[in-house]
């Protein structure tokens, strides 16, 4: 292990923003992580995973520890289910594809989400009706202060919509090192409730889809809407879909009858942030190298040389424009650093 100084993080964040880390080191095992934390107890530390859910607006005046733990294995199975443990540094999409190749079901709707396995519980990532909490069993995490490993079960993680204990009560106190998922071996629960998936399957004349078919459909849809971060800097969805009271929604609907929505409960409604942004006239909007993507208004993109501050200013402009028109506040899903 060797600490590098004044290290460029451009290749370590999916927005492709050129910022520097005062110090940088990649760790490849739990023991290496323990050693680094022990040796740098009094230093400021910044934990870096896949770099997919953050907007860097300045240089990092700290020791950046890149979690690059690799490996996955079956730790338990029975006739119907399998428990898979993945190390935190595994690429999420590659892990999903591996589970599908084994005919293990449960993650297929979350194909092609950027990032690494270790950060998935932090956000409780989700797509097309599926969330991490649906298959999550537990995760191991190292406490930064003591270097002790603690196992968090599903209840302890306090999952919510793009929320968990790791974003709130224990933020910056633990580093996730591995995650365990419980997946199906047969009788897969195929989820194709979203119109986009139904339409893609119908286009390919698939009436009884497999988990592979669902994954392929999701990949096709995401590729058609979302830019590849390697080609155009972005972090996927920048904003959360706002959940508002039914009372507030009815007021919005009375003024904008075409507004899309999903009922969350008897009292709450989720409104697609992408619809709000698009119908506020901002889909494809661009200022210098910072822009709202032309195919998916939820995505903010770096056309080349935008700074983190410029992308942040654009996101605030989007939020204000949506609020001024609809009276609905949309929150950033991305962590602003």
C-alpha cells in the first residue's frame, strides 16, 4: 500500500470532474483497511467507492481511501433460495449480471445502475419497482473509530426511499465492507409493472419473461434514456422523485391534469421528478458545459469541462424552476461534496 499525493480524482467520479485529493490510497482487503485507519486515526478521511453518487465541488483536503475489495461467494442455500456475499468493491452492474447468469433472481430490475456493491445499501438504490431492501439480508461495516466490524441487519439499516442509517444516524462512522443478498433459485418473482418494461418486452414478443429478459429490457431502456458516464459525465438520476401529500397533489393535478403520479399510500403520492423538470421546459437545457440531459430530465450531465460548482448551480436552478411552477420541492439524490 502506497499513499499518493495531490492525486487526480477525475477517473474516480462518474461526473468526470477534475479535482485533486490531498492524499489517496486504494485498499484491497479488510486487513488493509484496518491498517490504514489505525495508522491515520487523527487524519481527515474521505471514503470513496465507485464515485457514482457524488458531485465533487472542490479538492478533497483529506486522505481519500478507495474501497477496492473484490470477491463474491455463495454462503448458504436451500432448495428455493441462495445467500450471496459480495465484497464492497465489486461493480454493481457486473454483480447483477453474474447473479442472472447463475439464474439467481431478485436484482434484475436494477441492472445498469452505476456504482459499487458497497454503496448500494447507503442509498437503498432502486429502479423499476425494486429496491435493495427487497433482497438485502445484512452488511458488514468497519467502524472508523475502533476498526471493529459490525453486522447490520435489514431492520438496523432503517431503509427508506433512497435512505438508510448510513446517510443519517451513523453517517461517516462506518465503512461497508461486504453485503449479503437473498436471491431466488426458482419461482422467480418477475416484476414488469412499469410501462417501459412492458412495452420493451412486447416489442420483442416476450409474453413469459425470464429474469434475463427483464434485465435485458431494463438495460435497453436505460441505455436509451441515460448517457454512459464513460462518454458523458453523469451520476444517473440526480434528483429524488418527490413524495407529497394527496391533498397537495390534488391541487397540482387541478392545475396540471396531465401530471404523472404513483400512489404510495392512502395519504401520499409520488410524482416523477423527470416529468416535472421536463414539463418545466428544462429537458435538454444547457449552460456552458453543464446541462440537463436531452433524453432524461432527471439526469444532469457534464459535457466536458464543467466544474462541480457549475453543475451544482444548474441543479439549484432546476429545483427553483420546478418549485416556482408546481410548488413541489425536489431534493438531490446525489451527495454534494
